[in-house]
DNA sequence: TCAGGATATGAAACCGATATCACATACAGT
DNA sequence: ACTGTATGTGATATCGGTTTCATATCCTGA
């Protein structure tokens, strides 16, 4: 059933029906006629038809590298909360860390499908940049800083620095590092730089043999920890770029009888629910993921309202959650 | 730029452009002309305009009660994987466990916005039923069994039964229970019934004083465990409806020096990543969440292809992950 | 040679809404 | 009485595509 059939059924004009759904001028008697007919027929205006003419989709495209990750799902929750309040729905694309899908989703969103785009991704390339600037709707990047675009990001360098410093201040002198792919500027490169800054500032040198690059998984953390402890120079503290990596490393320590924090202090980033529950509660940098999602959504909303054109960058603060894994005297 | 402007720019007819994007008959020379103009202009056909006429949205609505939950994000990942392969996008609604938003989303999806709907919800009412049957597109429910509709669900009763039996078989004789809201048929009622079945079969009786109802959170598990241990009749084994609840209970035990598994065996349901990493690794029923999502998506796909009209129910099996928390001799 | 299918084409109707327009009425202020 | 503003109305153009239709050409096999 379309609007003209429905209008006939209700005994009003097509325009009246359209006005009913769009808060235009409408007399009460017509309103009642329409409501009665609505009861009888269950008519619903077609979303795409109204979008063709009005150009308003009330939809925001969200591109994610993964779904079942605590940090990402928290960010998404923040996004969904803020946009939901404003009547926006989410068109979600899970790229499964596939570069091609990231690109093809950005292409997809050029078909006037969405009023705005929020992009979470780990590695940014020139192709991203070119597609983002071709975009006809506002876009916000969450979790990474990408020059020339609207961003909400964390202070990854600071967080890594503080956590490493925390351990060095307690007397550790052979710091080890398990990080992520340095092409990922936030979780990979910046956290590495933060670690290195703290080590250097403490008057120590970064031992390349005590630095590993892992994937974002517990298994990978376990393997890299094994590798770290196979060398001669045994570390006495370990900074991991994520809590998951740290959890894997701790699993290895538990198996091998390496005592935490006595033999090895260890900390992560992200302050996951799991970290608090490990056999030794994990010290971690608390990043405000949900806030990042919320702020990203707010930034997008304001971009969608006025075409400010000014590019904004927001960096969120972090907190230090100190627990037993670094509780050495 | 619209299709007729673009057609003029490319030097072909509007029909030719439409055919180019829809694999109709088209001569190679026109194809080349169009591709060249595409390079020059970056033209993209409007999604909503094509949807008005063709009725195909290539979109599936997914209604979730929450985003940042491991089980739900796993299900969603399964859904997204299968539908993504078939070229569908997800229109995601996070209801934040708000009953009204569940209903309003179902309303939303009646505007010809999606080709199908997947619904995850905890509590089902007559209103859900009535809206689902008014739906003009196929729908599949994941995680609950709801008579008369397509469902993919877990064997919650069996899982709870097996986990409880596991502990009783090891000699426990004062079984306790921390469950979820019984209006949630799957995680609340069925898991309770499974617990009760195992207890009764073992020749024991269910002690109401050893049965609590918690929320789906660690904090709530902690509180309910405290309450359980405040009574005179101390339990020697504890079945929790979720791993999160179990983790909270274990936290309490750790604080109070209640030894696991010696003083208290404990197990959960869901086999979360966290459960394996707790200070005593948690025994749990492994539910195949991602598979549930995948199967739900496949079921929806087949419904969207042919209007079978037959209602199907698929119940997935579960596995038992036995770990130290029930390792009593 | 001719029937008939596959390929190819562009004009025009159509999808189901909203926006515009010209116009009607009621009522307040001058 | 006259003007201006807010409210209310329905016919119709319009949004940007797809589908239909009438028609043309090429090739194959009988």
C-alpha cells in the first residue's frame, strides 16, 4: 500500500498524509481520519521513497575492524547511545580487519546512504585519506589521530609512558616490551614510543632483544613471553600494549613459576574487565572507550548540523589503574 | 549529479547507465564510455532512489539488547560474517535492554527498510509476537525459542543440567544456584530448570535459601554470593547462570578465603575468555555463540530467498569445558 | 531463405514519497 | 475596513533511479 492508496482509504489528500508524518499544518479532523485509517491498515510510509526526495537518511555508517573486542564494543556502545538519542540508526560494517572491506565500505557510503560516517581502523593509508576527502558527508575517526580529519583519540603515548614509568620507579631495570604492529599508529607505534620514552628518561637503554611485536590476542602474548624468557637477559618488568597480550604473558609466567610481581612486574593498556580478574590483578592504563564513542558521535552530530568545515581533534585523558601486578615494594 | 546528468556527460542514454550498474545487456563501447566518465566524475548512483523502484535494500536489521557483552558480540560477529559474504549490510539497533526500543525498532523495520530481521532479546511478550507476525519481511530469533517463529537457540536446560550434574557427581551435596531473571526464558528459566533437574535426579532437594536471582554482572554475582554465604546452610557447590556471575561469586570467595574447588566447586555458562583466566580457571558450558549467529544468518538468507513459510527451530549443542573450579577428587 | 533466439537500445512509465505553489480561511492589530 | 500573519489545503512537479516496451540487429540452425 502506498501513500495515495492510503490517502484514498483515509478520505484525505496525499499531502495531508505526508504532513501527518512530517509535522506540517494539519487540522485535527484530518489527523483523526488518518489515525483511524492507520489503525485499520497498518500503513507505513516507505523509508527509501521519502529519502529520495528529502535527502535525509537518519543513518550513520560505522566502520569497525572487529566486533568481539571489549574496547571496540565499548566505543560502539558509546556511539550508539548518543546517536540513538538523536534518532539516528547505525549502518554497521564489520571489516574483520580486512583492508579491502574498509575501502569498499567507504565507497558504499558515497551512495547517499548515510548522513555521516564514523571510522575505527588500525592502519591508515593514502587511499583512506583520498576516499575520506571525497566523502560527501561528514566523517569522524575514533581511536586514531589522522591529520586533516575530525578525530577523537586516546593519549596512547602518555598511557604507555606512565605505565612503564610506574614500573621503573619501583626499581625495575630490565624493561621488556610486547607491542602491536607499528603501522597501527595508536596501539602500535605510540605505545612503543611511550615505552621507549620512559625507559630512556630513566637512564636505561631499550634492549631490542626484550622487544616483541604481537597480535592482539592472548595466544600471541603467550608466545612472545615465551620468546622473551628464552634469552639470557631476563626482564624484570614487562609493558604490554594491550591487556589481552598481558594476560597471555601472565599465563606463560604462571606455567613457568615466574612470580608476579616479585620476579616480573607487568602491566597492560585498556583496563579490561578481564584484567581485574586475572590470578594477579593487572595494572593497566584506563582508556575511556565509551567516552571516545560518545564524543565521536557528538562531534559527528555537530558536523552534520552545521557545515563548519573546521577540522577538530579531541584527545581524551587516561587514568592509571594500579593493581597487584605492579605491587612491588 | 544524477543519472541523467551523468548519462549526458558520458554520452550514453540513461538506460545504458542503469544497465551498467545492473548487469543488463550493454555493448562494450558504451561500457567503456561509462567507465571513463565514472573516472572523471566519481558519480555514484543513489541508494534510496534505486531502492524505491527495485524494492531491494540489501540490508538486514539486527536488534540487540547490548553491545559490550562477549556472547552478544560473538553472535553479531557470526551474523555479520555470513551476511557480509552475501553482500548484505547490517542496520544495527542497540536497545540497551529497553523494552520500548525493541518494539519501536520492530516498527521501524516495517518501513520497507530492510530485507530481513534478526532479533536478539531476553524477554518476549505478546507485543513482540504481534509485531513479528505483522512484519512484511522474514525474521529470525537468535538465542531464544519463541513458538511459531524461526529460531536458533542453545540448549540452556541441558547445559545447566550437565554442569550441575558434573559437580554433584563429584560428591557435592549442598548445591547452590545464582540465576538470572526467569522471564528470560533461555538464560533465566531454562538454566534454572536444568539446575533443578540435576539436583532432583541426584536425590537431593532444591533449597530455596540457596537460590538467588542476579543481574548479568560481576557485581551482582558478588552480592548474591555474599548473601548465599550469610545463611547457616553453607553450599558446597554453586551453579551460576553466566560466567560473569560466577566471576563475581569467585571474587567474594577469594576475599573470604573460601577455597575453590576444595570448599566450593563453582561453574558457569558461556565459557567466556575471562573464565579461563580467573585465579581459578572456571568450568563452564561452552555455547557456540558465533555459530548461533552464523546459523541464524543462514536461516534468514534462505527465508529471504524463497518464501517457504515453514517455521524452523534449530537448537545447537553445547560442550563442557571442565577446569580447576570443579576439579575436586 | 527464413524463423527464432540472444543481444542491444532509448523513450517513457513508474516507484512512493516530499516540496512547491497558488490559494483559502481565521484572527489580531491598526 | 484593511492589512498582515499564522494556519490549512490539495494538485502537481520533482527526487533519482529501475523496469517495461517497442524495436533493431546479429547469428544460428533447419
